[in-house]
């Protein structure tokens, strides 16, 4: 974010993709990455945020092994994006802020490792390859009421980021990380978990604590971690106690969360303006230019597909999951117009045959669909009659098959096909011949 190191550190040996700036060595000075800032603004605009003309960076002070300088260059009170939202199927999730910061190093925790003297040790390893990589943090308001809503939000966020082409957002590579803050509200009737109210709770109604969970690398695990925390915190609240405000880590081997450290409040970080970076100023024309680079996003594209191509909402949702699939569909529809192919025919073929057409260009796909449309479905009795004739006329092949020479099956299938009408479907021939030979 503030040095010239590439952000692509995947697969590198630990601590080999570093420089004095991202190692936090004395005397180094940060130089902001203009492209990273513009991409952050692009994300903020895509999430319906307000983007200010003036923003600044701040120092976030805390001590932890993954932070070499003893502080992180982040944003506090003047982030690039504020007050946005993202629409789920049944409710709107408010976005509090979208801000830019430098990433920390990566910690790998080793528990119960035996040393040469067979003594059990717990220790952590640090890889600084990730230190200093541009990181966009998106903070939501406390609008979630169950793990399902969180998963839907995260999947939609990943989809938007991929459409923008600002990140692969691959969770297994750490390109996208999830850190849910979980707390339970208590009502007179008991714990208010999973209720379907669409109205967010007022701040005065929020619990006096929150638990942040780290080390989550999949949507499945984020749901498990939330559900596990609901159970753990419920047991504490049932005793009349308040859960400790802390940061916990997800242990996927034990399917549980483990305490890592007490969680700080904003004042604990002693934020102050970064003295080595002046305020960042963007003219209205620059923000408008960034906005013009935003492609048609999934929700708008889905609605247009339903309206323009008259395909079902379900089909449109599948086609817009990936930007490349949506573009592929539209180009195939365009190429198929002169052959009178309907968008519905194209959508059906892409959805049902996707694994088999990934290397097929749209023009070739049109030809495949046309061949499929021309194929005649055989009557089962007609097919059985053809098989009966072939078996009667080829007793030697039948005998060889029964002796274990299964390769003659291809010969028999070929003979059957010669008795069938042109362009007829060959589906089921093998199975029917095998049944007849038993």
C-alpha cells in the first residue's frame, strides 16, 4: 500500500517478499498507492456509499507480533466511503464505512508441538510477505440477526468485488477475510436470536459487549463460528453474566472458537493523523471518472436479463453469478439471433451444460445448440426393436461379450446407430444393449 512491493505474494517462501517499508524499519517513509485508493473509492461507490472530496490516513497504535512498526496506517474519522448499503433478498444491510489500510503480517499458530526434548510447546510463526499489502475494510452496522444473513451478505460482497475486477476475493488465498463481531441482545422473553424483524435495533438496545472472531477462511466456517458463538454466549447470559469483550480465533479442527486477546475500544488505539501523509483530495470530476468505470453490477444485470431477454429470475440469477458467464450468455444470444435461437434456449443450454462448454466460443455454442434442437428423441420401442435386430444378426459378437470381451459393445452400438434415423439421440443405447445381453 505504501511501498513498491507487489501485492502478489501467494506461494512465496515466508519473509522473502519484503522491503524496508513493509518491514517497518526506522527511517522509511510511506508513499500512498494511487491505484489502490481509486479502487477503494470504486468499491465504496458500488456499495452506495457517500465519497468525500477530502480523506486522510491515521495511525492506529497497538502492539502485536504481526505489526512491525507498533502502529498500522489506517483511516479513522475521515474514510473514503461512508453510509452505504447492500440489498439482500429480504432486507437491506447498512454499510457504516469503507476505509483503506495496510495489511499486517500473517501469524501461524502452532499448538501442542513437541521439541527435540519432547516437551510440548505452543508458539506462533510470523510471515511478513503480507505486511503492507493494500487492504480495504468494510464495516457494517449491526443489522444481522442470524448466520444465514451474514453468509448471503458476504457472498454478495464477494460477487460485487469480482465484478469490479479489483480483487480475486479468493478466501482460500486470504484475498477476502471475514471477521464477524457477535453479540446477543436479551429481551424480556429471553435471547433475541434469529428473529426476522427488519428493523435494526437502536444503539441503546445493543449489548454492552462484542466478540470478534478471526481466522475464518470460508463461508461455511463463518456460519459455524457464528452459531458456535451464539451457543457459547447464550450459556453465559443464561447464568446472568456478561460475556467478555474479546477477540477469539476459529479452530476448524475442533469446530470451536478460542480466546486470543481482550478486544480494544477505539480510544485504546490512540488514533491520530498520519504525519507522513498529507490529506487525500479528490475533485468531483475525479470521483465521477471513477464512477464511470464501474461496470453493470449483478443486481442491475439480473433485472435487465429478466426484462430484456424474458428469462426466469432463477435463470438470470445463475447467469449473473460470474461476470464472465453473463458476458458469454449475451454474446451467444447475439450470435444466435440470425439462427432464430431464443435467449431461453441459450440460457438453458449454458446452465445445464456449463462444465462441458467452458472452452467453447459463443459462435461454436450456437452450432451446438442448433444440433441439439435438431436431434430427434427416439421412441423406446423403436430403439429396443433396433437392438433386437442387431443382436440377432451378430451372434458372434454377443457370444464374445458374454465371454468377457466387453470391447465389442462399441461395435454393437455402432450397428444399432446405423438403423436409427439421422440426428437421433444416442442416449440410453449402451444401457439397453447391456440389459439385453444379461
